[in-house]
């Protein structure tokens, strides 16, 4: 699997309009906890169905996009943070050590 860089609010609008599943991973490049959460997520991401789009947001470089995500999906901003989006709605929001590729995969599998 590969990340798609998330760098604009227009991309967030496109995710909001997308049918199916997307994951947004918000990462702080200045935070060791965020780096550990990212590594852990990537270690387990093969469990996520391959049709799921994975978006990576460097929130230090794109704080405006991070704020827009919080507003658009009605979630509190955190870092690190993973959002599972289904048909334009956030159905799972996790942060820090609660971020789990396996939990995201299980949530997707429940509705297949």
C-alpha cells in the first residue's frame, strides 16, 4: 500500500464526495509519538483492504488542511490522528496509541 499526500482543502472536499473507504493519517513531523504511531500503523496496514485510499497529512506543513479536516468531518484536532471515512462521513477517529490499522480493517470488514 502507498500513501497519497494530502496537501489541499480541495482534496478533503474530494474525499468528502468519495464513495467507499478512505483513511486520513495526520502526522506531526516534530513529534516522536506521532512517528511511533505512523510506524505501527504502516506495520499493520496490509490488513486494510487494498481498495481503501490512504491519505497522509503532514500537519506541520499543512495546518490549514488539518483544521479543515476537523471542521469538515466534525472531529477534534489531534496529532497523530487517524480518521476512517466511509461515503464522506467519519466513522472512526483515533489518536496516539489508539491508532490501529487492524481496528480500521475490522471496521471496514464489518460492512462488506
